[in-house]
C-alpha cells in the first residue's frame, strides 16, 4: 500500500496528493507551529509544504513506509524561510497562558481548574524555552520527541548523519529542561511579587490616612 502510494505520488497522481493532504495536513500544521511559534505562519508553511512536495515528487524514494517523515522534512525546510526570530515563541506562550487565566475565576471543580492552569503554565514555559534553542536543535527535538520519528528518519528528513541527530537531541533536551524550569521559577517569583504589592499598597494607604488625621488631632489639643 505504501509502495503504491509512493509510486502514485512520484507519478504526480492528483488523487494521491489529495489523500496525502487529508492524512497529514494536521500533522504538518502542528509541526510547523512547533517550529515557528505562530499559528498563522504555520498555516502558510503547511500550504507551502504540499506545494513543495508536489515539486519534489520525483525525489520520493520508490521503496519505504509512510510518507509522513518525508513530508515533515519538507515542512522543516519550508519553515526555515518563515522564521524571523524566536520572539514568536514568547508571544505564543503568553497568549497560551493568558487563555487559561479565565479558568481561575470558575468556582466549581477548583482542584481540576488548578490542575489545568498549572499544566498551561508548564506548556507556556516550555514554549518560551523552546524559543531559546538553536534552530537546528529545535528541529531535531520537534521531529524526535513531538513527531515521534526514529533517529534514522530524522537523519533522512534533515539530511544529516544519525550521530548528529543524537548529539543535537541530547543538547536540546538538556537546554529545554533547564530553560523550562527557569521560566517556571521566574513566573512563580512574579506571582509572589504581585501578591505582595497590593498588601504593600494597602499598608501605605492606611499609613497615609493615619498621618493625615494626626495633625488635625494635634491641633485640637
């Protein structure tokens, strides 16, 4: 079946590409977001990926399994032309975290809501940390961990040796873990500071009122 699909793709069969799109469009879309940190850019990457796949159809290996690794490799190459920096990851993380703030006001199922908010904070921290990685490290991390491709499939998709995939993945995982923990620590510090600030303002306001009353009281004496 896979060999037949590869043959049809190589021959430029429109129905084969329609099947390919139906099967893998969502996967390519999500992969593009993880590489670019922007959903609208991911949509452009997805569309460009299938156009590029059509252009490169004769390069598809006649033998092999699923075409998903090949498509993700094409999407990875396409996304490189759409990346203009890592600030998109912080913006995406902030938007994702903000979307969960509304849940904090829901009175019912408090434990469940708190768990979802904590999960959102962890995902947001991971997105921010993902933006600190080098492009080559991020590509390997996304393909290996999120997409679940084997080292050999990633090596073929990126056209690098398997040893390079392993070393990049090792560095990327260490950086991502350290970066996410740092982001969570920073956020916890900010939340503590925000809780302290209103109390400080309340004490200051109370003190101002006392000082304003004292001169009048002293004048009466």
